[in-house]
């Protein structure tokens, strides 16, 4: 499985993705760099798919990944039902240009 290392060690990368995915589901959008945005979108898509399943095993898997219990509740009761008829593509990545300090490509990841 090919994945992006994002310039950090594995434990830092895992926590970064967990926190950013939780923030995305909490706020509906998040601004970050390009490669991180693609990974965050991928994780969010998997969480919404778990939310659409709706069984106990899916809820426990979501609890194991997301960092806030109330966001899991929101995922299963508010976010996932909105995408009941949709077969994927729950997130949108919009390019914002380059960051002034280091010219990193910035993106806006948002729920559709």
C-alpha cells in the first residue's frame, strides 16, 4: 500500500491524520497543505463510509480512530445520513495557492 509519509514519523503522522480528520468532521472544512489534504480526505471518506454502515463494529472502529466521542455521535447521526444515496466522493479539495512563508501548496478540504 502506497501512502504519503508527510515528513514526520509514523506515530506523529497517525495522530496528525486522526486530529485533522476529527477537525474536518467537526467544522466541515479545514485548510492545510496539499499532500496532507489528500490523506485527510481519504481518512474522512473512510469514516463516513463507517458511519453509513451504522452497526456497532463500525461505531467502535470510528471511536478507535477519531479523537472525540461527540464527533463520532455527530458522524453517525448527522453527517452519514446526508450521504445515504451517495456512493462516494464525500469530500472536495479546492486549491488555494501557495503559502507566503514557504511557498507550500495550500488546499481547502471540505465536506460536499
